[in-house]
C-alpha cells in the first residue's frame, strides 16, 4: 500500500511506525542505495531499485526527502503512470501546491510535529505526535484514522506559520538551553549535575506556560525590573551570547506588556 521515497530519519521512522500499526509498508526507494537496503532488510520490506518500480507497487507514496529535493523528486514521479495514486510529502513549510500537474492524482502534505533525531525514534513517543494534513487525500485520511494519532487539517496558506510555530518551540529553544548549560559549565558543573539543575526548571516553565499562559509564566530579573542584575548579566557575557540575552529580554518585556525605559536603555547600551 505505502511506498516511501527517502530513507532518512523521517522516512524510516514513519515507515517503522506505519508497519507497527498494521499499515502495509511496501518498501523504500532512495538514491543512497546502501542506506535504503539496510533499512529495508531490517524492516522486512522491499528495496525498490527505481521510483518507477515503487510507483507500480504502491497506491500511497510518501516523499520523505529534504524540502529542496521535493520538486526534483516530483518531476520524476509525475513522468510515470500515477493516475489515481495518493502522493504526499512530509514537509512542514511546503504545501501540496508543489505537486503541479498532478490533477489526476490525490496530492497532500502530511507533517508530523515531532523531533526526529534518528531513525530509531521511540514508537511510544510517535504515538503522541500530532499530524498536520493539508490537501485532498481520502485514502491518506483512512491511514490516519487507523494510526489513531491526533491530526488536524490545515490550509496551504497557513503551512509556513504552522511550521514556524514548531521551529520556535523546538529548534530555537536549543540555543537558549545551550547557553544555560555552557554558563553552568563555566561554574565548574558538568553532566548529571547540570541535568538535575536545569531539567526541573525547564519542565516547570513549560508547565506554567500551559497552565497560566506566557505572561504569568515570566519570572526573573526582567519581570522584577532588576536593572542591576541585568547589567551584571550583560557585562559577564561574551559578544556571541549577549545578543540572545538582549533579544530574549526585549521579548519578555513585550510578553509582559509593559515599557521599562531603564531596562530598554541598558539593553540598547550593550547591543
């Protein structure tokens, strides 16, 4: 039923998840034949030698390649016999509009709001992921119903904003958290000590955001108007990290909905 073009982190993780949930997984095609062969053998499915071979075998085709490669893959796909097929990609920011000339097919985009750090993403974690569906693909909706994950439909116009929401709450957290880790390392702390300090703090902050809202979750020197502490922070940082602190502090003021000329002036002074 489902053939996957691409055997990277998303393609393999989604393939494992489909198979685990009883969806017939036909196999993989990838230009990196060694990688797709390894994972096909591991999952007990076929490694297709060409896109054409995959298209002949599968009713539903998942294109799980980097965003910049989707159109190139589509150009190859649409040159084959694809009438009646369901074809979708897994990009968060692109819509099904990239499938131009696919009028005789069912086209969609399906994005898993999930961090895939490797091919062995925990199945239990994937059960909790939400899927964003855009486009017209009844057979794909049947697959989603079988999986049982939370999913919602989104318009093609909203895809970029949707993806941006995920980037802010996942990828862009990493620089801030890394700065926290690095500063604790400079205090002589390491490894498990740092985890024990920061994980409860991060977990409670996220809990407060969802229980009370962002504004009431703000604590610390910006919320207190503690100019002296903010100045000490600014002075002890290197240039490469100070920018994050300045922009983050300005955003906290915006979230709090207040002006503070002293803090704003100090932040500009150290920009």
